[in-house]
């Protein structure tokens, strides 16, 4: 298998990440794999490739010792990486080279896994130089968001400890997270490999007597390592008159000057010694030259130096941390302390304990590191590699993105076929999808399930484009004409409202103006709007906004005049009844109807009423005489004319003028 290890930091730097990568590289190569390391070097212009290590140009950040910042994209290196024919990419960083790893994975369609080595939220002090709460919160939020994005760009994720896995789950990373402690070449640190001459030379270099107890710190000298707390502890020790305890600091970093000044200020230069940075080959000799190990850091994702110390049979002094629960057991493999004074007293007690007691603790150390054997580490890593490659075969790649106003059209390409899919803009963003990004099987299910919602949403937009609808009308349509569940319908209604496509207040205002323009009265307007689901509160609010009493009467009058022109050939009473009924049906109140009727001009109706009655009576007679005759016929005509609102006297007069056959 051709495997690419992408990392911001690599040899000759010394830190836990480098140790982890070197161990992994060695084990992979032992088992016949081809391993390529893509990393950085502090050269702004040149790319260096040697012994399967590709070093990208970058800029060393002095305040982040050993860290070289590089561009996330290096197009000039694409051909070189293509020649590697990588089967899998294993990213060991989230930024810089880590971003480049994700670009390469997408560009060449290579499965990517990542190991989360660093709890970045414990390093926000590097950007929060003024220790401001707002900056701290913003930085931690940014770390969480970026970690989630980077986690989702991986097929699977490796966490060196359960503590780190819980943190990643807290960030919302939904990829499968494997807890695999970093492996260690235990034999390198075994006391059986001790070089007596080299360890003696180290102790002699710093003036340590055979009877002195040498306390070792190994690692990067940075603020989060809390080395200042240990130095404060040595101040307590020296003030107690102890001259046989020494602190040997191996490593370099941005806090070195501050720590040296602290030791000088506290008059500890004879007891606190700075050895500087050492090569990986030299590191085991410094462990073997020491008697105990100390680290006050609580920001470790695993604590590789703790494991190295235990493998070197050194009791470990540390502050309580979930990462160390299985490593540092009180009075078994070491001692836990909370502050400088507790550290000082526990260290002095250990130094004064019997050789038998010391040997008891030392004998326990090796048992604790057996699970971290590099061979076990290799087996677990390979299981993840093989799982990631199998999983990746079911992935789809985003080959086309067409963003609309409220949704996104995607074209996905997989091993077997291409898929076109629609999804909401919100889901597109929440899935962190981009052009060339990968879609795992679970995400594909989400996308396909979302597609029906998007299609319904589009249909809803078309329906609203043709005609405005109320919230109730759209809700009824969605429940009756689609198969969406209630929760999805409610979400869609809310979204349509947020976008302004549904607005009951706006709808009511428009409807009121339109209906008043059609000469409708408020009572009918109220009834119609209520039937469409507009709330009583909104209707009353809009009517109050548009109400003009004189305008209501004027509209009623205009409507009554229109009706009056249409009814024709009616008695005065019938005409008034019909107009009143029409006004009521149109939504006007009885009071307004009466006011309008009293104002209408009925002179023409009155003047023509007798003529209308004669015509009506003749027509009624003609219709009824087919069935009746004589008095019976006359009575039916009388009753009909009366039902049409004519006065009795007028009816008698008109009937008396008419000719009736067979009348007795």
C-alpha cells in the first residue's frame, strides 16, 4: 500500500506528533508498505524531496517554536504527489499541510483519514495576547467549527485518547472515531538498551552526583506545558535546604527565555538545567540519565512523553488529567500533584524513600506501557486504513454545484453511477459540501431524503408565484397534496414565512383593499379572510388601518345603485327588500343598509310601479289560466302580485281593469 503521511512538523523537530509519525512510518515500512511524508521546511521558495519526504516551502513562526506555516495549496507539487500513486492519505494536522492533504484527497479522489493530535482550544493564548474573554470565546468557537469541518472531510478519524474523542464528539464530528493510543518503540527506551557511558556523560555535563535525584522534563517549552509551576516547586525544595534534587529540562520553545529568567530570579540556576533540543537518537539517553519524570501539562491528547518515561522505568509526577488515568497511578507508577508545593513535598518524600520502595514503583512502570507497543499500534492503524478504503468505495464525489436562491442542485459521481440531487441551502451548508468534496453513504441518504422536500418546496414557490396564499391555505395544500410529515410541513411553512413568501398581514392588507374596491362591506371581508385562516387579530388590525366610515357608506351606496340599475320591473317594496338583502350579503351592516336605502332615489320606480304591476298581472294571468279559471284564477294572480311587494289597493285596481271570463 502507498501511504501519504501529511504533517506540519517532522524530524529533526522533537515533539509528540513527530514521535508518533516516526513510529508509524517505521512500523508501516517494516510491514512492506511504501510511506511518503509530506511536511514543511523553513524555506519560502524551494520544494525539497528526498528519501520519500516531500518538504513544502514555509515560514517558521518564532512564537510557535518548531511550527512552519505553509500555504494550503501547492500546485507545483501536484505531479510529484501524483507519481506517489497514494492509496490513502493520513493527515496529522488540521491546518497548513492538513488543508493541503484534504485538497489532494479531493483532487485525486484518495480516501483521507486524520489523527487529531492537538487540543487546539488549549492553545488559544497564542492569539489572545491581551487575555480578553471575548477573544477567548471567539477563538474557541473557531477551533470547534474548524475541527468539525476538518473532521467531516475525513473518511474516519483517529483519536489518541478517550478524552480527545469526547472533545471531538462535543464539536459535532459525526465520522467514526477510533481511539488508538500512539504506539511506541518500547525497546528504544528499555533500560536494557541503556548506554552507561552516554548517560554518565550527560550526568557529568550538568554536574549531577551519583546520589542526586534528577527530575526530567522532555518536550516543547511552551506556556501550556506549565513548566513554570515545576520551577516554583523547586524553589520550595531548595528553600527546604535540599541540594540533591535537580531539574533537567530537555527541549526548546517560545518559553525558554522566560523559564531561564524565572530560574535565575529564584536563584535556582544550580538546580534547574536547560539542555536544549536533542535529536531523536539522543532522547532515550536523557531518559536513562534521569531518575524521575515530571510534566505539569494538562493539555495532552495522549501524553506520549509520559509513556516514554514509563517505558524508561521512570516514575512519573503529573497533574491529574483524564488522559493519564491508566498511566499515572498514585504511589504505583508515580504521583499526582495539584500545585507547586504539593509537587515539592511528594518529590522530596519519594527521594527519601527506601531503595526497596523505589524499586517497587519502578517495577510497575513497564506493565503500563504494554498496550502502547508499536506492533499493537500498527495492527489497529491498519484496521482503520482498510476500513476507510472499503468505506470510501461507497462514497460519491460532488462534481457539479448549481446554487439557486433557496436550494442547490448537485451532481454526484460514484463508482457505479452518477446521481443528480436537490437539497436545501441549509443542508448543503450543514453537510460542509463543496465542489470535489466527498459524500459518504449516510450523507447520501440524507440528501436523497431531502430531495422530496426540495421538490415540494419548489412546487410551493410556483403555487405562491401564481397567487398569494395564506398560511392556512399553504398548510392545507401541503397536508393534502404531499406526503411530508407534520414536522417537515411546519418547517417549510416557517421557511416560507421567513422568506416573505407567506405573509398573512400583507395578504390581509391586499385582500381588504381589493375587496373594498369590489364594494364589499367589512362584515363580508371579515368572514372571507377568516375562512382563509387569517387570525381575528390580524383582520381587525388591518380593518382598523383601512377603516373610513364615510368610505364604507359611500361604497355601500355605489353598490346599492349598481343593484338598483340591475333589478328593474319590481315594486318599490320588492326593490328595497332586494337591495337591502344584497347589501347584507355584500357584508354591510343593517344600519348602513338602512342609511343607503333612505338616500336612494326611487322616483322612477314609483312612477313606473303601476305600469310594472299591469305587465306583471297580465303575465301571471296568462301563466295561471292554463290551470285555473274564474275566481280561482283571479285569486292566484292576486296572491302572486302581492308576493312581489305591490300594495293591495293597487292590485285590486289593476285587476278590476282586466277582463276575466267565467267570473261569478
